[in-house]
């Protein structure tokens, strides 16, 4: 039977949950809070467990990246609406006001950044608003300018082009990050198959 390779590594305390090291240290020290334990430990750990810990760190980093992309998208949308609102303060007729809206929200790993056209039907008290999503191919990251400009006011063109260019880049970034997260999940599953369930790290010293 092949021996699992081991090496001395320094790992955060949080990555040793479930290994028995933290529980053992609590018993030895006769304390009740992990906050009183050293933040990092030097342990003789199987490389397979080091791989697992690295994969978890990578997933956390990708999640942080996805959160940042979502936040950046929201900032782009806010900046667009600020520019539209500033222009519309001087508009005297409805025909000069924008009928385009932007929507940005996240559900799970999916960040949706879409354009919506608003129309009104009915009269007076019976008037109601209808919102229609502007179509975009699921395999594309960017709306065509033709599909947007046909609903835009003349003054909106340059603003829409700038905003959509930024959103297209963010859609592409999010797509790559999500693909990396999916690949990482498969790598984690494969690492789990490799790891010997009976192997546990031996504590050497702590700092």
C-alpha cells in the first residue's frame, strides 16, 4: 500500500476543525474558547489534506471575486442612473425622458445585468406600466447597440454605449469566475476520493 506523502506545513486554526487537534489542545490547556488558542499551527499533515485546504481557500477567493464583480456592476448601474437623472432634470417633455431601465441582481453564482424597456398603456387612472426585457443571446456577453438604441432617446446613445461596454466586461469576468468555481468543485470531489479517510495530521508544535 502506498504511503501518503506528508510534510510540515503551517495552517490556520480554522482549517483544523474536525481533525482532533483543536479539541486535543482545548483539553490539554483546560480552556473553553478557541479564541485563546494560537491562530496558526505547524503540523505534519498529509499532502492530500493540504490540497483540500488549498482548494477551500481558492473557493473562498473566487467567491470574494464574484461578490466584488456584483458590487462593481451595481456601481456601474448607479452611475448610469445618476447620469440619466441629471439629464432628465432639464427635460420638459415625456418624449425626452428615458424608457430604458437597468436591472442587476445576484442569485447563487448567477449575476444578471439586463436592460429593460418601459412602456405605458391605458389612460389616466387606468394607466399601467409594462416592463419588457430586451433580448440578448445567452451565449453572448454584450447586448447589440442596435437592440438598445432603437429604444433610446437621442441624447442617451453615448451613455448607453459606455455603460454596456462596462457591463459586458463584468458579465465576461463573472462567467470565467463561475466556470472556475465549477471546475474547483470537481477538483474538490476528486481530492476527496483520493484522501485516506483514516489519516489524520499529527501535531508537531504551535506558534
